[in-house]
C-alpha cells in the first residue's frame, strides 16, 4: 500500500469516527428522556472497566479509558444544556436536517430511519419536535407524510421551505465515466429523472439521500454514485461530480414542524384535512365558504381515504389563524358540511425565500 493510500484511509477513518461520535452524542441526549443518564457513578465505572478487559495491542488501556471518560463527560455537558430534541427522517446531512436547523436553530437534531419513526417518537415523548417534508415544488405531495398527518394527534407549529440543490457524489477513486448506477431517495431520483435518463444512469432507490451518501462512502460499490446535498459530500468525504442536477430551475421542499402542543407564537396560517360525502357539489360548497369569507387558500391537494378508496381526504392550507373570527366561523360551518374535519393547527407562515 502506497503512502497516499494510507493517508486517504486514515482520513476516512477519522471522518467516520467523528460521524459515529455525533451519533453517540445523539443517543446520549435521547437517553435523558428515559432518565438513563450517566450520573450513576457505578454504571460509569462499569463502562470504563470494560475497557481494561479489551485486548488492544496498539491502544493502551489508559488511553482508551481517558478517551471514553472524556466522551462521557461531554455527554453529560450536552445533557445539561437541555436542548430540544428535533427528529427528522434520514441520516445526518439530509435535507430534513437542513430544515430542522432553520426551524429550531439551537436544537439537537436526531436522525430517524422512517417518517413514522418521527411521528411516533414525538407522539410518545421520545422527541420534543419533529420535522417532515410535506410537498416538493417538482414532485408534489409527499404521500407517506400526508397519510400520517391524517391519523396523528400532533400539531403543526411551523413551516420552512428549503432549496434543494442535488449533487451527484462519488468516492475520489471512482472514475465518473464508469458510473452506471445512482443511489438516492425515490423523491430525489424522481426530481433528477431527466439528468439520469440523459446520462443513461440506472436509478437505485435508497431510504434517504444522506443515507445513500453514507453507504457509498463506507461500501464504495463498483461504478456507483449517489444523489445528495453538498453537505453530504463534506460529511462523508465524497467528490462532487456535478451540482444542480435536478430537473427544474427552482426546486424546493416545504417542511412542517410538529409538536404535541399547539403553537403559542403569532399565527397567520392554518392547515386542515377534511372529507366530504361523495356527492356532486359537496367540495364546491366547502371551498365556497372560504371565497365568501375572503380567506386566501395557499394549498389544496387530495389523496384517497384508506377506509374508503373511492372517496378522498383534502389537505387545505390557508391564510389566517383559527382564532380569527372569520376562520372560526368557516371551520364551524365546515363541521356541519363534512364527514371528517381535522385541524392540524395554526402557525407562523414562512416568510423567507425558497
């Protein structure tokens, strides 16, 4: 093995150590929710004692013990900060984490494997808040999230739009001319469909954009690349082959901030879900209420009801708060016209630019 290859491997291991340390600190913060902190001196000593029993010929036990003690002390310090735990779907570097940082600047950002893990984690009190994508400017509604919104008791307390700038990432050892398959989340693959077709690249669905980048860095599959953010390239030491490969000049995703409690901030936007009888004019009658009250709708979408696939749930966002007299009046009239009505909550509308 040549010197440059050894140096490259050392750099890769160092980065993985830091990524693993980030994951370890996140678990330490989560353990506080179960009152499983490291305040128990005996428990901490048991952990350190195990180090002495490990037969590592190149790592002295005294060094290992001191290293682990430092990590434990840092875990305690983080627990004392009492940050809000913010759950997002994917690995570190995912667009969900980018949205989380915008919505909760001083939070602790915890990755989850699936969207349902975010919902259930917040519902059960394992996390304080959850961040989920609800719609993309190119691909429309995120169906799985919208489905979960129909059954959750959580409230929407905020929103943000995140510019999606997809990059084609590969390991430094990969010749871009040999790339044949590309891994990423199905939404990201769909958003880059034209680029993949033009370059005759086979899309391979993966559970997350950042997860695909992480897998690529660790496993380095032959003739493979990943679609993810530039941040993932930095986190996982991947080379950016090409930036901005999405199929439109303006690609953004809208994320919602979920909580067990309603928003206490100034609220000027509301989200609801409703269903009407499968009869002519029913949907028109509901929408007419908003027109007559001069309430501006900002989003309307639909998806089949699970209990009755021939009927639909309608997702509606509109300007105004449930505390406004005009909004309260419309919602009261809707309750008599619909077969189901769910108020997801009122919250501050996102004012920034996507």
